[in-house]
C-alpha cells in the first residue's frame, strides 16, 4: 500500500517537483486533504521574507495528536506505535500499540490539566529516551501546550537559560537516565536549574533509575502518583484542543553563530504535514515496516523522525534508550535483528565510530530485515558511506543522505529511497516544495551546474521556522538578512554537473561535533567564565570520528603549577555552563591571539593552524602583531 502522496518513480518525482514549484498552493492543498482537520483552511499560503512572515493553511483548525493517534486508533489500534528498547539488553523491551499510546496520552493530558496547564503554556521536558518522553510530548500537543524538549546532556545553566527564555510553567523529568554504563541524574540537574526559574510551578518526575531525588512539597510530583489520581477518576477522554494551523506546537533551542541559543518555533499544521510528507517519501515507508531512528528526542531529528513523522503516518517507530557501543559495538545490529528493523536512520559520526571497531561486532548478525538506510546531521565521507552500504546494507539497501536543520523541521534535500538516484556524500535533489539556490559572497545567485556557493532557499515550504521565540527580529537577522528575500542556511554547498547537491559544512561560526550543533561563541563564553581566563577563541578542526572537534586557544593568567589541571578546570567550567558535549578536544594556552588593528580576532588563521595547515595562512600583514602567529604555530597541539 502506498500513501496517496507517496512518490514512486523518478519520473513522478520530476513531475511532482515541477508542480510544487509552479503551483505550491495547489500542491500542498492536495497533500493537506489527507489529514484530519477540525476545520479546513481559508488560505493555503501567505508569506514574505522581509518581515519575515510565513503562514500555511491560515484559518484551518487541526490537532496534531488527532492525526498521530485518533485516526489510527480507528483503523489499526493493535499496530505497535512505539517499540522501546532499554539501555540494558537484559531488561524487557516495551511495545505500545496505537491503542495503548492513545490511552496513555489521555492519562497524561488529564494530569497536565489537573495541574492547571493551559493552552499556550510552555513546558520544559528534560528526560531520557523512555516512552514517557513521547507520551509527555503528545499530551502537550493534545491540550495545546507548547513543549520545549531539552537534550538530557545539557547542564543546569543551559536548562535555566531555556526555561527563562520560554517562561516555562512546568518541567517534566525523570529521576535519572541510563546511557551505557552511566546513570545520569536528571532531577538533580533540574533542581540546580530551578534556582533561577521562578516561573516553574510544577515538576513532574518519572521513576526510572530509582536514583534518590529531592522532592519539594507543593512543587514536585511523581508521574506515577498523578496517573493514579487520573485513573481513580476514570481517565476521562480529552478532546483534541482545536489549534489554529499557525498556533505554536513546540520550541526547540539551537545554537547559532552569536549569543545564546535561540528558540526555533514550529507551528501546528505546516510542521505536521512536512514531518509526515518527508517521512513517507524520503524513507519510502510502507505500513508494517519497523523504523529505527537512533537520534535523541532532545534534537530535531528525534522530534520529526521518531515522534511526529512516523506516528502521523501510522508507522512503527523504534526508540532506543542506550548508546551504540554498550555493552558492545554490536548493539545497533542486535536491535536490528531483534525487532527486524526495516529502516535504519543514524548519524555519520555513529557510522564512523562503529566502523572503527572492525568486523567483529558484526559477526553473527544477520541484518537481512534492513531495506533502507539513512544518514543525517553532518556531511558523510565516502569511506563511511561505502562501509554503511557494504557491511550494513549488504549493497541492497538504498541510502538516503538527508540534509536539513532544526529550522527546516524536516528534510529539504535528499534522495528518495530507491526512487531517485543516490550518489555517495551527496544529499542529491530537493524535496518537492524546496527551491534551493547557491549565492556568492555578494548575494549574487550562481547559476548553472558544476559550481559551489552558499546555500539559500527561495520559497517557504510548510515546515520552515516561523520565528525565534520572543524575538522575531533575531529570526530576521539570523536567516533573512544576509541575502535579501532568501532564507540563508549557513551551509556551504556544491552542485555537480547533474545538479546534485552536496553540503560541504557550515560557513558560519557553528560547529558540528558528532552531529551536534555548537556555536563557537557559546563555547568561548563558557571558557571565559573561568576566573583565570583573559580571552579565548574557539574554532573547529577535522576529527576522524566526530566530524569536527573543538580547538580552544586561551589566554590565561594565574596558572596552577600544572597546566593539565588548568585544562581540567576549563573543561569542568564548560561542562557546567553548557554540558559535556561542548568540551574542547584541545586547549592551547597562548600569550596573544591574532587580531586585526581594529581588534577583531582573525579566526581564519586560527582555523588553519587548528587544521594543521601551517604554511598557507594567507596574508598576515594586517595583523596588529604578526609575531603571535609564530608562537601559536609552535605551540600547536
Ligand atoms: C548539518 C540536524 C551535510 C548542516 C537535522 C546543517 C548536514 C546542520 C546534513 C543542522 C547532511 C545536517 N549533510 N550536513 N545530510 N544534515 N547537516 O539543526 O550543517 O542539528 O546546517 O539539524 O547539520 O543541524 P541541526
């Protein structure tokens, strides 16, 4: 069976693509017909990229959970919606059918209502990868609360920043989370974050690791107790809140080149349709298949391709609590065999790290259930692509290389599995509705094939971000000011002779470390918090496994007698301010940084030094003190 809007041949792709660009309104109205609306839209699209303003399906009323749950409850109640594999392979997995998931979302929707949550309230979710995370997210959407999921690896300070920015009234968390052989104390981190968060009135805590936690009267509640209360009242049905198409669905914070992370806002109808349409088309999902996206729901990939895309398509979505290398580097392959996974979607960094373990972890694994493979989050190098193809896909599974961003909410450029051509390390062709272009430094469009430039998008697609929370001007400046009338992605891009796109990496000050987005300015701010730091500059460098590593140049005063101890202190400071994911791989102490006469740090030079390109530093004559460069070169780590 196919979805009515599923593209099944290359010819059809070309025709659909052409139509989507010539007549976007008609095209997306046709797709939107296949969703459950409480009231149909009045206008398909209104937009301009100056303000910027984008509105899809204006005047329509729709609830995402009705599309993810209720409509499947009617037709396929016993199909597994979520399969959950725990961190510990000795423990039992869980399966939630659409009926069960619906029931649990009703329960927790009642809990939210009992605790005074209203439509439009913001709720921070800080949890490990357990089914209650999906239930919490969907319950918010059910009653029209706006979720802001924060990745479980972020520090108390980062959580507090996000809670304050969103003005969240509630936090949903766990006592702790398991990751490999570690237990992460989530509630404790939330307690630390609470010191600066007066807007939070309630914290709901799921029991998972049985880590002892403090529970404050009047503020902290156990998830299980709240569910019991609901059950004693018969768990009444909660009607899907009628949401305007453009009402907020969620906020997700992400890093940019300047300042604090910004709250990317996605709204209801456009996001739902984009998540569903790209899921069904990119992976060529067929009902009955098991889809395994290895991302964390704390990132956009998990939002769109574990939760909303698959569930709105009535798919079976596998979520995994643990890490790929525990108890050993065969864990993904065990999971694939155990649940007969058909679609595996992971990050190049995971592929490279598993590749490094050689063939042993693959011994005895059949992997014959696999039909489609995917990658996301960073450029995939050819070597990793071929390893994935040969050793995992056994050269019979198409690989989709999906390029997209938190801001785009779903895939913008990718081949469609087995339907359109693939090319190693190329994302290839745009999705219907997506009109990419390359521009040069001056914003001039670069036409023709066999060329490179900065990647921009010329028209809105249903899933484009609508604003940055609480600061619309920031959205305009970040994405729509570099090139007037164009959405600027921040990525560099090559277009080959056939018009296939290859994303080459960020051209702004955003790093991509193991597929995680980190702003260099954010890391610098964290390092500069250390009392002995005078100044610092952070750049990326190529890293075999992580894709990019973090290299920090630091001017420091007041050493311990031990440089490594100071390094340790700086790492602890970064962990405390942002989280362990932002810890620099290398810290070089320097006496000065290369600056122009106007005081600007010349990052280009530092980047080259970090990359080990010591002979081609370019023109250094405009530097205030060219000698610092020699010193930095000599001290390179
Ligand atoms: C990078 C993750 C090359 C890119 C979904 C983008 C990619 C940033 C690819 C967004 C890909 C994502 N090939 N690069 N297939 N996918 N990127 O917001 O630099 O966490 O701008 O969203 O990841 O990261 P984000």
